[in-house]
């Protein structure tokens, strides 16, 4: 089937993420690639628009957790195909910086952290998602190994909150703190708590994570609702 690569195509691609329709997403991505779509455009003009919309709708209480998780999954399936194509073609994906992200020790909540990781990736960051229940030393080792510009830590639980402070203290002890920005998030994480443990920023949702990380790393981009 012939597909025309135009605004309508990108709009349909975005809509598959909003609808949580993985089959249609994969079909449209593959059909687009056959028709010669630039995989970067498919991510940035299509899938990213969809997940950004979903993030806003979730923040506004228009959609709920199941839709959000489904959208993140669809986005991941689409970007996996496109990332493979980008790597295979040797194209260099624009990167605003590299962030290691994980959920702290004692906490297995994965969804919010993964949504943040996906949206950061869709917005031009190299994201290394090291998973859940991550110990202090594992965070430190991953930042070193990937030479990351930033570290993101997530938790939804009150009990292990101080694990975040321990990671930051360890970073200071080994002389890593000045060269790596730290952003924290998750429902019990307040601005006051972030200040107390010496984090650089707290992100209250995925859009806010992009906004705050952009600020920390000096990235300027047009914002929704502002003239482009
Ligand atoms: C789904 C869920 C689960 C699932 C998790 C599935 C998964 N794969 O992640 C399951 C069922 C496994 C689970 C288990 C538990 N859960 Co639970 N869970 C939830 C629930 C209902 C939703 C969490 C969620 O996914 N929200 C949707 C995402 C998108 O939102 P989010 O996580 O807040 O993330 C957003 C922001 O916070 C921010 N963000 C998040 N991380 C980061 C990181 C960075 C760097 C940045 C910038 C931003 C950022 O951006 C995200 C996107 O918008 C919450 C209640 C709630 N409404 O939050 C309880 C909740 C978090 N769970 C709770 C509890 C107690 C538990 C258990 C301990 C229960 C038990 N007794 O076993 C266990 C945890 C065991 C453990 N060791 O971790 C409590 C926590 C209470 C507390 N303050 O400590 C809550 C609040 C429920 C409650 N009201 O009691 N849970």
C-alpha cells in the first residue's frame, strides 16, 4: 500500500500512540520506512507529538494510568524499529545529552520512570534506563560507564526516599557531583526534599522532566503554546 509522507501521515502516527494502538503504529512505521520516511522525522514529528500529548492529557486528568502505560509501550515499539533503522543507516541522531535513569533501591515502580525515559528520548536525549531497585553503587557505576551528563532518580515510595540523598553524597565523595546534573522525581518527591538532598531539579511529570533537564543542560527549544 502506498503511503504519502506528509503532515497527515505524521498526525496518524502520533494518533496511534494516543490511541495505544501498537499494531497500527508498527504498520504505519514500516509502511513509512518503505515509502522513504526519514526515521528521525517519524520519531520527532510523529511519535513524540503523540506521547507529549498523552503526557499532557495525563497531567490534566483527561486520561488515566492504563492509557498512559499503553501509550508508552506503543511509543517504545515504534521507536525500537526506527532506532534500529537509524543505527543501520549510520545516521547520527541529534543528542542534547546523555542521562542515566533508574528507580532507587527498595522500589520496583517502573511505569513513571519509563514514561519519563521515553519522553526524554523522544525529545532528543540519549537515555540509559538501568531499571528498578537500583543500588547506590550501581547508579554511580552506570554514570561513569556511560559518561552521562545527568542522572535521573525515581521513587514512588516514601520509605526508601533517602537512597536518593545517599547517591548524591557518594557522587560528592568521589568528585563526580560537579560534572553531573541530578534530577529527581516521583510522587513523594517535593522541591523541598530535592533541595534538602542537594539535587539540581525535581520533575513533576515527563514534560516537566524535559523542561527541567533542558534548563540544567542549557538547551533552548520552542515550548508548546509558544510561537515557533
Ligand atoms: C501501579 C502501582 C503499583 C504497581 C507498579 C507496577 C509497575 N510496573 O510500575 C505495583 C502493583 C507492582 C505496585 C506495588 C507496590 N506499591 Co504501588 N502504586 C501504583 C500506583 C497505583 C500507580 C503508580 C504509577 O505507575 N503512576 C503513573 C505514573 C506515570 O506516575 P508516576 O509514577 O508518579 O510518574 C510520574 C511523575 O511522578 C514523574 N516521575 C516519576 N519518576 C520520575 C523520575 C524523574 C527523574 C523525573 C524527572 C520525574 C519522574 O513523571 C512521571 C510521568 O508523569 C500508585 C498510586 C499512585 N496514584 O501513584 C501506587 C503506590 C505508589 N504504591 C504504593 C505501595 C505502598 C506499593 C507497595 C509497597 C504495595 C505493597 N504493600 O506491596 C508495592 C511496592 C513494592 C516495592 N518494593 O516497590 C503506595 C506508596 C505509598 C508511599 N508513599 O510509600 C502508592 C502511592 C499507593 C497508595 N496510595 O498507597 N504499585
